[in-house]
């Protein structure tokens, strides 16, 4: 058996009687750790931006920090999307649940706003 890749995760059994609210992904510990580190860093950046606002920092400097946070969040989203497409979406399509494609399109459109 091979070690799971960082982006590998598995969906809950699609045959189980569960609503969309109960579906879960099962991310590898490595991916969870990576995402947690990234989100902690983003959280710190957000606190830093708040401090910049409180200190009346020059607007352009604040805007550059906001752009950095947006980029970091997009990176987290891309990692999750990649894993989702490589596991959950494929599994659900193979199970005949083609509505997952529409669900994915809605999610991608939200990410691209």
C-alpha cells in the first residue's frame, strides 16, 4: 500500500443515506496539517491588517497585504478543489451521481468571484 499524497482524501460512502450537510471528506493528516498551517498564517495576516488599519497605515500598504491574503486563500482553495475533484467528484460520478458536476460548477463559480 502506498503512502497517501498530500492532496489525497476520500469522501464518505456515497451509498450511505446522508444529506449534503452530512457528507464529509477524509483528508490525509499531511494535508490537514498543511491546510491548518496555511490558515493559521492567513489568520495572522488578517490580524496584521487590522493592526495596520488601527495604526492608520498608508492605504496602498494595507491593500498590498489584503492582496497577499486573497492569494493565500486562493491557494488553500486550489488545494481543496484539486483533492475534491480527484476523489469525491470521481467517486460520485462512478457511482452514477452526475449531479456532482453541477454542484462543482456552482462551487467553482463562487471561488472565481
